[in-house]
């Protein structure tokens, strides 16, 4: 477990008041954890831009759209170097939910996600990326 450091932060009262309202709404019990999450979030963001990421692409689509399931599969084969796994659920008679788990260079992960999401017939799609390296270091819960 990493050593815990205490820091003092000067912040104007109005900004702090708004921050407190914001974190209360998010369910934080104290400022420290909220600050740590914000810092981790920014570090992940910068690591994501620079290097290796893990991510998920969530897709909702109509599987009756001509050639759509084939296109989704073909693309995932083309990017087999970054695709770890795919989860598929049949939501109702028409719609499918697919979650693709990815790992690799952020540029390539982003590129595959963009290509999947933009296929005709995909009704909604979203990529979420994270950097396990940044998150796992210095992650511990203190008051
Ligand atoms: Ni399905």
C-alpha cells in the first residue's frame, strides 16, 4: 500500500461550495475521495491519449439490417489484435446488445470503436476507455 500524503489546497469559497454540492449529489461522503477520483480521472485521460488502454464498446443494433451482423463480425476479425472478447444479448425480436472488450493502443481502439458505431443500423454506440496502469497504482480507500 502506498504512503498517504496530506496536502493543503487553497480554493475560493464559492468554488468550494459548488464542489461540495456537486460531490454530495454524486454520493461522496468526504472531499478527499472526490479529489482523488478527479485526479485519477485526469491521469487516466492523459494516459489514454498517450498509450495503452482497455475499453468496452457497447452497441445496440437491429440485427435485421442487411449485412449488419456480418459487418460487425468482419470488423472484429480485422482488429483481432485488440479485441479480447464479445458479449451478445438478444434484447427483443429485433434488437441486439453487444459489448466488445478491447485492449491496445488508444488510437487503434478508438478507430475500431468509431468504425463499429458508424455502421448503418447501429442505433446507439459508445466507447469507454480506461488505463489500468494508472488506476491500479495509488488506489486505496482512506477517509
Ligand atoms: Ni441478437
